[in-house]
C-alpha cells in the first residue's frame, strides 16, 4: 500500500512578472525559417501565464545589451516550461542571432509574463482565431490551452501563410482538428510553388472567404495577430460589416510605430522652442539606491529623468507594453498610461513602468 512515507515533496515556485533566469532545453525546427525555443528553470518553476501573453528576452549581441519581446507560443497547461517561436527574417538582428547562437543548455534572463492580449480576460464560448505568418504564436497558445483543458469553446482557427511549406505547426493543427469537433481549422496560402500541391484556400482572407469559413463570425470573439497590413485588413473587413469592435482583440507589441516616433520628434521640437520653465514648476525625481536626483519639467517621464542622470533602467518597447522598465516607487504620485505591461497587483504594491510614468509632483524611486 502506498503511504506518504514513499512520496517525496516537491517544492516549486510560481512565475510572476519580473526577471527570471531560464535555460534553453530544446530547439525545434518548425519550418525552414522558423524555430521554437523551449525554456525551463534550473529549479522547478510553474510558468503560469494567460494564453496570448509575452515575455521579453534580455540578450547581449555584439557586446551590447538588447531587449526583445516574443509571444509565448506554448500553453500554461504545460506549466513547467514555456516556449517562444521565432522566424528568421532578412536583417533581423535579434531573430537571426537567436537562430544562429541560442542552443540547448544556454541560459538567459527573461522578463514577464505580461500582455493585455489574452484569452482569459475576454471569455467567450465562440472564438475566431485569425493569424498571419509568425503571428500564429499567441492564438496557438490559446488553442492549445482550450484543447488541453477540454474547454467548451467553439474554435474557428484561420491561418494565412505564404506557401504550404510556411505553415507553422501544420501537423499539430491537423492533429487537433482530428481529435475534437469544436476545433475547425482553415488554412490559406497566398500561393504554392513548383512541386507543391495545395487544395485549400488560396490568396488572401477576404469577405467571401470569411463568410465561407465562419458564417457566424459576427457572433464570435475575435483574436487577431499578424503583420500590420494583415491586421489592418481584418479590422477594415470587420468594421465594414458593422462588427462590435469591442469584441476584436489584436496583438500590439513590437517596434515603436512611426506615428509614435513622429510624435516624439514633434514634442522634442516643441520643447526646444518652449520658454524656460520656472523652478517652482519642476518636479524632483530621486533615485534612492544610487543617491541621485534631478528636477524635470512637467510631462517628462521617470525613465527620461534616469537617463539624464546616466542611470540605465532596462527598456524594450517604450510604450508600457513589455514591462521591462518596472521600478518601485516609494513616495509621490505619477500618471502612468501603460498598455498592459504591469499588473494591478504590482501597481498596488507601488511598482510603476518608468517609460510611461510622468511625475505629478516630487517622487522617490527605489533604483
């Protein structure tokens, strides 16, 4: 008879938003230019996250530190590890470095998990999962979650790829579709090459195609990820049909969009022409751990204040999405306009994202 005497207790920690050291334990070649990197901690850690969220890798490339965010492609239903899926792209500094240099056994720090784009915060019994190219990763995490947990969710999974050989997770998707009747798979290829056969949808997702694939798309919660032109086209299609866009969700992290860069340049020009600000209107930002402080103009962020003092707070997106620049605020108030890079629990404890936090008066930062 089995008794407790024969059971060894396993002590595990639970993942929370922050910096964690992980080890690459497996590299999977998904397609000719896409690889999945699987990570675990040296000591057992339960990597809980919401399907669709992402992490930020902390890397050193050519002697320079660099941060880059990637969606978690695995499901939290397999909690002792997590994976990211990366496509090699021409001129892609980080993606190509990962393909060429990250091997099994290598360690690296990651930050996260964070992200508003997820299947948990927007529950629905009918979902339409739309993706293009490597944008399949967050919706694949969602589909894997529903599949593994036997979720009573009617899934319509629509993926667009350039050619049949570019379909990521092709065999696994067909396996899922063969196992359960609440997972409907629809693959669209832009074209097929000499020697390839393809009997599925061809071209680009359009109104007629969507009506054939999901006649009830107006009743579904929509999750979309892919290249910006793809997501823009999907939004236009849905809006033209009068879709309730509160039920449309898209992945949004990535490089700073051109309009944001333009705004930054405009603000910089305005600042250069602005009259000198009275000392009484300046806000003091004190960094207690380093013993430095500075007075900054209204509207300047905590991160900008640190940079003026030569303090390097790690940052990746600059838009309050990735959560990399999280710091503890021990005194004072800030206006923080983030995009999902910090949890309510962290805010309650006093944490802020320095890239999008503007002091409302004097503030003290533990950094």
